[in-house]
C-alpha cells in the first residue's frame, strides 16, 4: 500500500527529476540536438536526482543496503527509460504534439508504474 507521504514525496522528487529531463530536452533541441538524444542526456541527469531523492525522502529505510537499492533502481530506471524512449518516439512519429508536451505526457503516464515498482521492489526493505 502506498502511503500519502510516500506518494507526495515520490511526486515531488519525480516531478523535479522530470523537470530536469524536460529542461535538458527543451534546452538542447533548439541547438540541433535530436529530441531522442536529448532525452537520453536528460534521463542520465534526472536519474541521479531521482535516486538520491527517493532513497532519502520517498522510501527511506534504516538498514536497507544502499547498493542493492541503487542496482534495483537502476534496473527499474533503465527499463522505464526504454519504455519512455519507445513511447516518446511513437508520440513524436504518430502525433502532432510539440516535442515538449509529448515528453510530459509520456513521463506522466509511466510515473505511476514507476511509483509502484520503486515502493515494492527497488526500495523494499529486504
């Protein structure tokens, strides 16, 4: 079960990380960087913020091995990013949405799945 505190903090941390990702995309595409390449760069920067924020605030646990949580979160994030990139590519190809709006839509839809997987697997206390 997701507690209100966890949901709120996950949303704050996730929104901050998504903001970093979106800022990188919006800041680099006008200079000729492909939206999909910019999204990879944004993901890498957002990953650091996301892991630290979730490990410290969203799902803190005394006695949880940080290395295990980092590995699990990395797996979850890479798989999630694969879905993100595929959905983003589809949105860019099959819709006429602005590249920034398309990324916001994709990040929002996939966020709930990441919340559940983070709570119950990546940051679960062994």
